[in-house]
C-alpha cells in the first residue's frame, strides 16, 4: 500500500469553526489531491497540488483552501466550516509520468459539522 | 465539462454468478482514460481496471472485464464468478488525456454491489 496517512480519521466540529485536515505521504510523489465523497455524488475534486507551493482548484473548491509547504504534506483548510461540508475527505497521490498513471488514496477523514 | 453517470445505485448478485455494472460518460474528447474503482466497507479506494480510449481491446483483470463502447460512450464492468469479497461500492471514473501528469478524475455516483451467499 502507498504510504499515505490522513489525520484525523474522524472529526466533529461546530459550524463556523476553522478545520484543518492533513495528508502526509512517504512516497515522494509529485501530485497530491483532496477529494470529497458524498452520497449520490461520488468523489469530487476539491484542490490539487503539482509541487511545493503549486496548487490549483478542482470542481468544488469554494469554502476550501490548501497549502503545500513540503513535498510530503498537503493541508486542506475549511476557514469557517458549514454543515454542507460534512463529508468524507480523501487525500490521493500520484507520481510524475511515466509511471504516474495510478492514483493512490488515503483511508479518508470523516468530518461532521454540527 | 466531462460527466460520468452510473444509473444503478444498487445491484445484487448471487455468489458465483456474473454481474454487470453500467457506466456512461459524456465528453467531446477523442482520447481519454476510463477507470473502475472499488470501495469496500474499509473505505479504501482500490483500482480495479483501467481502459485507454485509443485501445480497441477491452481491458481484463482476472475475473473483472469491461465492455468499452466508445461510440455509445459506455463503459460497463463485468464481474464473473462473484465472490463475497466483491461486495463494495464501485465507482466509474474518467480522466482527460490532455491533462498530462495530474490525475484529475471525474467520478460517477457509484453503484453499491451486494453479493448474496
């Protein structure tokens, strides 16, 4: 299994509070991603990173920010959590081509915003 | 923008039987990748099979095979000799070949597969 660790595994928070989810990889892969999974929607890309300090938006980026100060760490921040951000959040990584055709996923973070 | 549709929210099959999960997609591109991912109750996302659109031959991985109909924009997954361990949520996904490097996948809504003993 690819070395991807997401923390925390579960989190319950209140509306309006800031939340940061962490993704740590030991594979030295260039690309890192944050997806959210919701019933009826599958997984949707929030943000991704193509290098240290290089990030770009996905299809559902509103209300989220990311940072990548080191190759191994990719942080997802909800500045002011809302109930609509209750979801399972997955981090994923992939390598540069060639050989970068596989996407490896972490185990997910269940976030509940009350 | 590309979209992926899985019209079967739930499917069930008897153990040892064959089941087919449907997936359709919409794109204006001529070359792309298609994937099937499995998500068991552990929540782990597991790549089952991958198809490159420029390849005519349908991809196969052991008991898993696809029926890729490019003109119809259809990409179904066939699981033969179903096993209890195949019970999971299955996601179909699309990736544009024009995006080099980044694996920006567009996922379908998922199909929950139950295996009846």
